[in-house]
């Protein structure tokens, strides 16, 4: 075991744990943001640098600080290591620099982007970004490409995190796309634009942290914050069948995989569940989806209303006839979580 201290909070973790995993075990605001790391994808991480932290003490044996910020998703802890994230102004400045680099080519077209409202880069830019840009050169521009009939690639928005490549490699059989070229001409391509056509290709949409890969069956149908996420399942022979349905009124606008509190997909789902099952009758509804992260998309107030109703029912049943229940201040406010 190794003892690591992150922003003044200590935890003992098994040897081989990364700083990021240790921070996630502690939880809360000290967890560094991630764009390219995904816990379900082997060898992911190490591309985007948003998860950088400052190692102010290397270990008990060698207490020298590390000379520059390190990627927490790729650096394993040492016994006695001390790490700074939010408590280091230098580190926050460095992360703002990373965000500035990520935004060099990424257009700020959030008002017309389907990913708006659930985009990791939008959140990161809001929290760490600068109001202006110092970049004076021509930005990279690409035509939109249809990858098969259900997925569209808008390369202008791609931050080259490699998540979709690793998903195609590890979740689907027979990857036909990847990153071609290097440096500022690197791009995601299917090479001679082969259509990606296999049962699990839709998962690439879910892992894309920005709006580069989007679901063509959902494009421009609604802003995500007007939709209501519900967890649902069905008996599926190809995947777990555990999904999230996004409703607008009675209509299911899209089906996605479920995500954990770090925004990472928990179950890979097949294209049949994702693209072909868009009727409520196809699914067994479990209830409002719990969204852990800060997000404009949250159905959590329905959960609190459910808990409130249960509370009122409980009190009503145990109160003498005619006695009224007094609700706490703001108890019926749907935004009160
Ligand atoms: S298309 Fe999306 S998932 Fe693929 S490398 Fe670009 S940003 Fe990452
Ligand atoms: S999340 Fe660690 S480098 Fe991208």
C-alpha cells in the first residue's frame, strides 16, 4: 500500500494506483478533470493533459518535487507522495494554458452544437478558460463526414483524445478508423471513408468528450437541457440492454449508454438498442436518471420529489386524523436538491 496526500487529504491506496484513481477514491472537487482518460478503455489517457497535477513531494524515500506538472491519469502514486491540484495557483494557471491549447482549433459553436450542455470541453472552458484567444493563425477546417448512416464526424471539434479509436479497437470487432497524420494535420479518419458498420459503433458517440462525433438520429432535434433522462432496460441478446432514454414530452429523442459520476459510460450498448428502439413500449422504465455531475441536464429534482412524496405519505399515515404536515422551507421547489 502507498499513502498519498492530495490537496491535504491523505488516503492509502494499493501500489500501482494512479494519482487520478486515488483522487477519485477521495472524491469531491479535488478530482482532476479528464478528457481523454476513460476507465473502461485500456491504455486511454496521456493525450489531453487536462488532468495535470503538481507533485510537491515525490515520495518518502525521495522527497524532491517533480520538476513540472504530470498527467495524473498516467502517473502512479509513491508512498509518501504529496500532490496539489486546487491548492496550487501555478497548477491552475498551467491547466488554463492546456485549455487555451485545446481551444486553439475547437470552434466555440456551442449554440449550434448537439453536445452543448453535456460537453466536457464546454465545462472545462467555462471553469478554466480565458475570455480571449491569442491565436492569430488560420484554424483547421474540415468538411463534415458521415461515418455510416447514423454517426457524423465534425472534425473541426475533435480534440484528438483517441477515445473513439480505443472504443472501436476494444469494443467493436474490426476497427476501420483511426488517427492519420501527425501534429497539426492529424485527423480522425476512416481512411478512404469506410463506413463504420458494426453492432457497437454507436458507443464512439458516447465516449467523444466534445461534439465531434454525433448521433445523426438526434442531431438538431432538441437542446439536451429540454430533454428528460430516464434509466430503462430491455432484454437484449447483444448487450446489457441497460440504457438511458432522453424524452421530450412522450417522445424518446435518443438512447445513450449510462454514465457514472465522472461522465464515463458504464455499459456499452449495441446499435439496435441505441438507434432502433425509440418507443417507450420497447423498454422497462426504471425511473429518472441520476446525474451526479454538475450539469444543466439533471433529473435529480424528480428524485427529491419522489423522496418528498414518500416522506409525506409516511407522515400522513402516522399522524392523528386531521393534523397537518408542515413542509420545510422550499420543500416543493423542484430545483431544491
Ligand atoms: S472524434 Fe471525439 S472521441 Fe474521437 S478523437 Fe476526436 S474528440 Fe476524441
Ligand atoms: S485525462 Fe490525463 S492526459 Fe487526458
